[in-house]
């Protein structure tokens, strides 16, 4: 039995332009639920002409919105939060039905997005610039100003959370916002746009443009776009970054990951077993924070009982109830083939998700169960490639030095965790991990606001982080003002 209410009729998915719902003039496609394969939506892509028309409205609207005091802008965001909270159950079911998440995961993603919204609401009180008398009769101050029109391109796996990383902060800072959701999960974008419209967002300040690659390129290329945020695979993130920066735009593009967990012999078995399992099976492994490599340190007699806790936890999960579906059938085949190749290369399968059964009534959906591969070789596909599914690869390590050498060799740099009872060992992993985020006895080390989210190396192209305090300078400019009004009796080098 599944936990998600799937729409029983096709939803017409539209663009949101200048406060109105309009259909894109490009090609049509259907949205199929990963749960049962049935069509739940239809959509038309936005052409370059559609993008250009929307930009005209956004540019005009931003001038008024940017001149509006931040305390008035945040009143709209307060109402936006109330609307999302009122309809949170319905939104969670909708986003889960199109992305393959369980209901609880759909709700959790929305709640995380609301945390960012709450941080954005606090900016009216905490981001007050600053003014100081730097010399007799001379003051210097900061004034934060919007960039203008900004854009964000988001992935399928978090239809609400990832866009909510940037929508509230961008709008609070006075920008007009253009959003291109994933073509695989466009339905949630309509609910978020409807909530902002109900909250009183001025026409043109918030825009949603459905589409695929052509739409993305038209948005990046448009001269009115000042900054671009992106979350997706590293290969596409790099393309977006290069295309945008070549045109002189500010770009922050978050890419993929191959996150490592260091399991030490002194780890608490109850904490580590659940933490590691939940990390690689949560969201069916379709998230950049999923653990995909377990670096098991030490003698097998000591470490195997800890590994068994993870196996037991993962094996107990019921598809459709505890773990959701894979986004497409083609991705299921990618995962199955990767497991096949790992087995041929000598990996021992401790848990085989290829044998898992789909939930009753959802046999036509996209399903694969949790899979745990043991004795994976460093440098192999299972050890280095982001598979984006519920697959955990175990690499045996003699000591922590070997484990950190393997972690450091990864091209990615998103997250690393360690499970241990030793503060000394934990601190060593924190110090030596070549990642932007580190967890201690936490399988998914996602910072909570106001601490910012972001990796390094091939997990990020651009500077800064996409949320929290370190996102503010990306979505705005800081103007420095120096003033003097009276002649002073004495003088120094500044006067």
C-alpha cells in the first residue's frame, strides 16, 4: 500500500506570467507518475519568444518591487508562508506523486523550504547594513540593493524544497524571479505560484516558465537576466555555468555528488545502522546528499556487525510506504545495469534491490529496492560514479588514513560523514574531508538555516552558497556610501 494520493485526472500545467496562467507555445509532453506510470499532467514548453515576452513584464515589475521597502516585501512572504502551511498536505501529496517520493518525504521537503522562507522573513531585522563614523564628520555605510531579474533552474527530485531555497531570499532582497522547474515535475510549480499570487505578489515579479533545454538556454541567454541559480547533475551544472558566465552573468550551479560515510569500529550500532540506511534509501537515493559509498574501517569481525545493522534496516523497508519510486523507467534500467556490472567486477551483494516487488496496483511504476554492494573496488564505477538511486557501495579500509585517501580522491566535494564515538577521530574526518558539508553521526549532513548549503569541487560551479547568510551577496549588490556634511576643525588623511 502506497502513502501518496495520486491525481486521478490529468492536470494541465501552465506558465505563470505577469500574474496570469498561460500556455507555452512549444512542444507538448505528458507527466507520468513514477508510482504507477499513469499520466497525471500535460505541459507545453516555453519558446524563446515566450521567454522574451515574460522578461518584459519581469523587468518592469522589478523596478517597482525593488523600490518597495523590505518590510513591505516581507508582508507578501508572510502571507505566502500562511498559504503553504494551510495547504501543506495537498502540496506534499502532489509533489510526491510526480517525483516518486513518499508522502512524508514530500512533506519534509516542503518544511525545509519553509525554513528558508522563515530566514528570508528575518532579513528585515538582521540584514540592516551598517553605518559607522570612520573619521571626524565622515560616515561609511552598506546598502544592499537587488540585482534586477534573476533566474533559477531546478531538478525533479525536490520540486518544492530546491526552488524554495532561492525564491524567498531573492524576492525579499527585491529581485524579480524567473523559475524553470524540471520538465519531469512541473505540477508543484503551479501550486507555489498560486500561493504567491494569493499572497499578493505583484504581477510580473514572479514568473514560472515550463520547458526543457531550449527554455533553459533562452533564459540564460536573455540580456535581462542578471544571475542564475541551478541545481542538477555536474555535467549540466558546468554547461550552465560556462554559458552564463560567458555572457557576463552571475552563476551559482550546484552539481552532483558521490558522498562517503566513514564507519569506524567504535560507532554506536543503533545510530550508525539507521543513519547509514536512511541516508542511501531516503528519496530512493535520488538526492545529492545520499550516502553512496561506505568506507568500512577495521577488522571484519568488528565492523561486520555494524554493517549488518544497516543491512537489516534497509531490508525492512517496504516499497511505496517507506521508500518511494525511481523517477523514470530508463533510470531503473541504469541502476539495474550498474548492479549487474558491479557483480561481474567482484562485488558481493548483501541486499539485492533487483528482486524487490512493486506495491500492489503499482506494478507499472518505476521500482527498485535498496541495494548494498560489499567489497567494491576503489576506482570502480560503483565507487566513483553518481548512480542516483538506492545503492550503497562498501569499500573495506584497513585504517582511517586509507579511508580518507579514498574520500579525498573523489572529483566531487558535496558531503562526507563519519560514525564514531571518538571526538578525535571525528575531528580528523572534519579536518581532512574535501567536502563543503560534513556530518558526525549524521547520515545526511544538511545544514539548517541560517547555515548555508553547498559543496565544493565538481559539486559546485561558482562562488558562495545557495542558501543562508552566504547566499545574500549572490542575490544582491552591496553599495558602499561615504558621506561628509560639515567641515571639521582638525583634519587627517581622509579629510
